[in-house]
């Protein structure tokens, strides 16, 4: 092959390979960094009791309540999207998307707990988590998912004099 | 106005039912954000532009719900639920609904003031942390 043929081949496959490489290396690094951030945040924030029960947990006596929420939109990277579309041919578990959803959920809960923290809440009850797929475009098979977590922050009762 | 997603409000008692209240908004994303998001889509992770857009939209639907409750003469909305649905490509409906009621602090809890109900959807930084004194 002449150099021109090599050049043509590169122009055809190059962008694809670069995007896959970018998705693989940068995407994995971003994911690892995110999980690390989540672990430190959870350590600080999950000191407040969190439950999906509708009533106050035993021992908690609140004097008020307010809605708290956290939401995040997460997207998959190019490499994982391609890997998943190959996976769809044979079926089975798609690990990379599982991790994506986990990131979204944990981040949304963290943001919600941050608000509860700001309000000096003593507990967060009736946690609800909802997920919705946004931006499902015909040309774009990569998932974009919005996760929202919301709940009721129980505020401390005022010290009776 | 007190807004919670539980059926009871800790420290308060429910006096009167005012009825169902709801608020919705349909938002389309704009092109600039779409392009930025599709670039971010290559490496994955959070799409901040969309997060902000949806938070803002959800706050608006909640505010519409609260203004309905106000018209009914309620001072709290309980059992609030949110749903999101994609209407067409690139547009989403955000819907909030709940039950408007009137409440009163229970005995010995007169002094408690609750933060504004929509404070859950303040943009970050200005997270209206009106902590009851």
C-alpha cells in the first residue's frame, strides 16, 4: 500500500478509534474519580438516618419537615456504548451500564443528603428514587439517564424552655 | 408553605383536607446545551447542563403546585410525588402532585417555622438554608 492508501484508511477508521480510545481511557478515569468522590461524600453525609419508611423512625421526634431532593443526569461514554451494543447481540448482563446507574443513584442521594445537612435535619424519611431516560435520539444509542432522589427531612424540635 | 412527601408532618397535625393540587411544565433543551452534552457524552459522566435544566424545571412545576395550594387556602402540601416523562425527542414533562391541607403545630411546638417548600430545588450554592432559628 502506498502512503495515500494508509492515509485514506486512517481517515476512515481514525475518528472511530480515537473516540473509542478517548471513551475507554478518559471515561474509566472519570468513573474511578467519581466513585472515589462518592465514597468520601457518603462517609460524611450518611450520618443522618435515611429511610424509605413513611413514618419517623423510633426515637426520632421532629418539630417540622421539609422536602429535600437531589438530581443528576449521567451519561455513558463512547466505549461503553459500543461495548453494550455488541453485548446486545448475545444478550446478558451489561455491567458498565449497571455501574452507570449506580453512580447516578448514589450521586442523587448524596445531593439530597447535602440539602438535609444544610437544614440540620435529624432524619430523612420516605426516600423515593426515580429514574427516567432522557434524550433518546434515534442517532444516539448512548443512554442519558436522569436520577432524582427526594424525601422528607425531619427538622429538630425546638428545645422547650 | 410546608411541602413534604410523607402523609404526616412531624410536629404538626393536619386539620382539613383541601384537595389535590398539581403543577406541570414541559421543557425543551436548547441547541447549545445539546451540543455541549453530546461532546460530554463521549467520555461519560455527569451532564451538568441537563441537571440544571431539569432542576430548574422541577422547581417551576413545584411552584405551580404550591400556588394552586395557596389559592385553595392551604398552608401545606403533603404526599408530594414527582414524575418525568419524555414527550417527544428532546422535550420532557415534569409533573408534581400532592394533597393540599391545612396544618397546625401540635402543642408545645408553636415556635417552629418551616423553610420554604421550593427550597429543595434551589440551584447549588444558594441552597436556601433557612434553618429554623
